[in-house]
C-alpha cells in the first residue's frame, strides 16, 4: 500500500439506543455488553498507518517492535461478545421470497428492501419497527431484541460500505431466539475485520469498511501512547472496554 494514499472510510455510527426493559433479554443473547458502547471518534491517520502495516498473508501488523494483531481475547474484552460456540454460518439466498419470509418471521412484517439489491434491508426501517413494539408480550420483546441485534450487525459488527443497509443473510441466525447466544459472534466479527483489512491493504482500494470501532479501541488499548485520552484519566477498565 502507498503510504500517501487517501483511504476513505464509512462514518462511525452513533450507538444504538435501546429500552432498559429488554436488558435481561440482551444479556441472554450475549449482546448486552456491546449494546453499552457509546460514541467513538475515530482517527483516520491512525487507520491509514495500520492498514499500511497490515500483512494479509499472516493477518498481522508489522511494527518496529514485531508483529501484533487483534485476537479473539481482544474482541471479548473490547466488545464483550461471546467467542465460544457455533460458527456463524449458513446459506445466502438473494431471492425476494427468502428476504420477505425471513423478515416476516423475525420482524413480524415485510421489509423495505434496497432498490439495488434484494439482499439488503434498510436499517432505518428496522429501527422504526423496533421502536414501535409495545413490549407488552414475550413475542413483542423478542421482536424488539432481534431488531436491535440486526441493527448492531449493520452499524457496528458486520458493517460494509453502506451506511443505511444490512445484509439479510443474518436473519436465519436470529430466528430461534433461544439459540442466538450459542453462536461465536466474536469470531465472526474478528473475521470480518481481518477481511476488511486485507481488502484495504490492496493498493487499488480506496475505501474501508468493517468493525472500525474494534480496531481503534484495540490500537489505543495496546498502544496507549497514541490514545487520544491519557489512560490514567479513564475510569477502571470493565467489559466492554470500548465503553470507557
């Protein structure tokens, strides 16, 4: 990668607000900690430097002190996501029927889909569906939590270059509410970051996506000398570390 290349990145989305009534349900799914993360202001020169030093063949940053990388332990501490469990995998079906049927099962209604791809669902629509839930029944609360998690996918964990849509391929993994916590979401998030870094390291790539909040906080925690706030002024670390 050329060091003077300007790398465009998607804006870091504001945190997803949620109703405190669903806290126990978020804890049960494993998404409570990541839901507590506040606003993180990224530093683009830091990102460009890290991408320049990324080596796709080893998935490591080559620094003067040696090779380092973001690990599953980092994901667990920074985001508070589960790193044990089943692989986050399944099938991808871009048909309109698939998106409509899965969305009806998850959200209780059919979505507004992207005009350019039937595989994407507008996050603004999902938020409106979530906020309209009365939370007066078990089914309503579960729909709310599913909507919230799906918004986290599109805004924090599995982000792409779009700032308004999320891929429908994750919907089947949310269908069985009692199994959501059994997946290794942290592993999937880390893999998504690795892929984003590998793509961004190519000289002809002009944009970067992925869970950039994870990357920024990792760099500041592992290299406190470059952190925007001195560590001794921060509150004691707790999971998720990104919250402080």
